[in-house]
C-alpha cells in the first residue's frame, strides 16, 4: 500500500517480514509451567531495595538530565537528528569518567574516525575501549570479556541479529537487537546508551517501540545553525521527565552552559518593539528567554504566520484571541514569531509573553525591558494560572529583572522575591496596560 489507511499519509508504511523464530525466543518463564508459579506476589513493604547506585559523570548538565547520574543497570536511548552531536556527547563521557571502563561500539564510523574525534575532545584514557562491530552476538562476547561500566552503541540502526533475515535498521531488527542488548544490560548490571537517529516525527525505524523498551529517552535537539544544543529527557524512570541540559557546540566539542538564561538573553534588543522576556519551566529548571515578534501588513491576500521555536497552532490561537478580545486586526498582517537562541518552547506559560510581543510589534511600541511575562492565555482572553511560579520569579530576580507580570490567581499561593515587583493580571488587557 502506498497510502496509510490510518492517517492518509503517502509512502510512510515500512515493510516488516514476520519472523517466525522470534516468537519461539520469548521466554516461557520457567516458573509458570503447568500453571503453578514459584514467584508469588509480594507485599510492597517487603520488596528488598538494594543500594541505589548512580554513576555520577561529573558533567553537571548531563547528570541533571539523567536524574542525578546514570543509574546502574539502566538502559537509555539518546535520539536526535544526524549531525546534532550525539556521538560527540557520548565520547565526552569518557573525558569526564577516565577511571571507568567504557565500551564504545561503533557501527557507523571506523575506529580511526572515533579516535580522531576523541583526540579533538581531549579524551585520553585507555579505559575507553573501541569496538567496530554491528553483530549483537559479537557485542555480547565483547561485553563478557571486558565487563564495562558503560556500554555505548552508536547507532542502534546499524546493529543486527544474524538469526533474523530482515535488514539492519528495519523495525524488527531494531526491536530485536534492542531486546538482546537490554537483556545483557539487566543481567550484568552495567549501563547502556543506545544512540538512535530518530527524530520526534519518528521517520526512522521503530522509535516508538524503543521508547517503550528503554528506561530513559533523551532527545538531543537544537538548530544545526546555532551553537546551542539541548538535551531533554522525555521519559525517565529514575528522575524527572522534561529535565534539560544546555550545551554549546564549539571547535573543541560540547561545553556545558550552566547559566542558559544569561546566554539566551545576551543578545536582546533594548527599546525595540516586538520583544518580550518570558520564563519557561523546563523540567525543574526555570529558563528566561526572549520572544521576538514581527508584525507587518501583508502584501498578499493570505497573511503569513511563521513560528520558530513556538507551536504554530498555538500562535494561531493567540492571534485569534487578540483579534476577538482586544480588537486588533491581525488578519491582514503577517506575523513572525521567533524564540531567540534556537530553543523550542511548548509550555503554556509562554503564551502571555508571546501575545504581548505580537501586540508590541503591531503597535510598534516597545515593551518594558525590565519585565518578565508569565501566564497562559485562555480563549476568553483571561490569564490562567501556571505551575511553580516561585522558582520562575526567583530566576527573574536573579537575572536583575524589576517586574514580573503573572496570573492574578497565582498571587495568593506564591511568595515573591523582595526585589521583584510582582503584578497580577486577570486578563490580557491588564497585562498589555502594564507593560506597553
Ligand atoms: P556528531 O557527534 O558526529 O553528530 P551525530 O553523532 O549526532 O551524528 O557531531 C556532528 C557535528 O558536530 C559535526 O558537524 C561537527 C560538529 N563538531 C564540532 O563542532 N566540534 C567538535 O569538537 C566535534 C567533535 C564535532
Ligand atoms: Mg554519530
């Protein structure tokens, strides 16, 4: 079939041959034969908890995303577009943990290429072992012989199981190879990172399948034309999801960015219309970012709307609310929204700042440069409450902002830092009156 009967998209179906022998491999769980089980349910209070051992890498941004270090026996997937820096990040782990045995399985590049990269990154340890191999069984042998603390498989799309007939990178190969590696990891209690060329749209084999199998899913994202890279945990069985780490790609590799707000705001224009500072909570971490808007009369019938780093449908909703509730005629204007620094934000609390930036550009009046805007905009033009206002305000005060416009309903439950003037807004109109 050329067309997916589910979603109507063309050429998206992937052929998968049934693998009869795979079925037979599924463990019949020895204990449950003849219906009797030697594995009775146990009260939760009596389940033994071994000591929790996390491997701290010393790379602060990375450790935070992992929930405080790499959990022993954990199985993680790091996914991202090709060329974003996944191999670089994995190689850097060796620089931070020279005393740990790391087995780096490279299926894409030669050992020489990996070595050249490692040299550039300043990795110089004989505990980093390279293996150019794509056969799961050979990887298993190598693991048994060198007993690594950390196994890195770059990338899962190149790995295959010889007993399956389908090609490496196909859904069944990716799934079955992952299952084999998972079994090894859990039995021998080391930690594994799989590198996967899977984008969020899942254009390559089996990303969804993988997400269910692994403990942690990290996305390495960023705009290739920007130096900033964001490592985001979208799933973490051992820590908070959506936690982010910010890195900068330089000649000498990835460098941690401990104060992302400062960097994201460093190129901010002052006294220019169409700019507003918002505070987005990424995981547990508040980050201040500039939203830029450009609104100009459209020269053609259909106005253009472009959103970079911001959800397109959300922008359309905000413009409709501004049109209906504030009475601004955006329908004959082009609107461009850009989140500075190449970050992607999808938290509702950034609505207010985005709407205000759009109005600021529409009227060509600069916003108050010392104000941070936080709030979700509802369809009625009301400002709705956001979660965790306290930490957001603290971050704003830390970076020297004087004022914050926040949802009025949040005020009772939040203590504001002393040097920050916090103003509650009930509606979009209130907020516009305050900062424009
Ligand atoms: P890489 O880690 O190979 O990407 P991936 O494994 O995700 O495909 O890195 C890709 C890019 O990073 C490459 O275009 C070059 C750049 N880079 C640097 O800018 N500095 C460096 O020190 C390194 C190693 C790579
Ligand atoms: Mg790579």
